[in-house]
C-alpha cells in the first residue's frame, strides 16, 4: 500500500511538473511570437529551434522550412549563405554580439547575433534578432546624395567668386 501510495503521489507530482513546464514554454513562445522584431533561436549545433512570425515574413520562409534546419544553410535573394560567415565570426569571437546587414527581396535587414545562456551560465545556443532597416537605409542614401549635391552646387559659385577675387587682386596690384 505504501509503495502504491508513493507511486500515485509521484505520478501526480510528475503531471504537475509537466503542466508547469508546458505553461512556461507556452508563455515563452507567446512572448517571442508577439515581439515586433524577427527572432530566430538556434541551439549549439546551429539548428533552428524557434522562429517567430515576423522573422518568417522578413526571411520569406515558412516555419516548416526553418524549424530543425541549419540556419547556416539559409540563402538570401542574391544566392549567398548570408548567416554562415557571421555565425563563424560570432563563434570565433567567443560568443560576443555580431551585427550585420542582409538583403532579402530589396529589403535591408539588420541582424544581431547574441549568445543564449541558462541561468547557471551554460551556453546553449544563440538568438538572431532581425530588424527591417530598409527605410532608414534609404533615408541615409538620400541624405548623403543631398549633401553631395549641395556641396557641388556651392563649389561652383565659390570657384567663380575666387576667380573674380584673384582677377581684382591682380588688377589692384598693377
């Protein structure tokens, strides 16, 4: 009887732990799915274990195409393995943040790779945060073109004035 009683208690305890873990996992997934930026979570072996909806939209893939695949095999619109070199750089830098841009279908996506640790400090993988910076990139390009045009337009009158001044100076010294 005692053995059966302990077995029943252990079974109830195990069910409560499973329910608690499931609840915590569901909360975590709900938070990740609600984040406005794209989030791709990879384990130690570069396998995608979680990808939110925004990341799927930015990378133009489905969850099925990403989950349980190697993130290093993702190819951008130019046919390049856009994450491969940066992940190797991230790992070579002893898991320090790496920031870079990738291009997907005329969009510029800022990508940030950061390490993921357990509470006890064990390294378990990394997270890639994806931010669409297309508009900011276009604005920077427009700003630099504007500055280039303004400086060119100012150079012409300054050159004309300088030649007038040189002519007047030479005339005055005669």
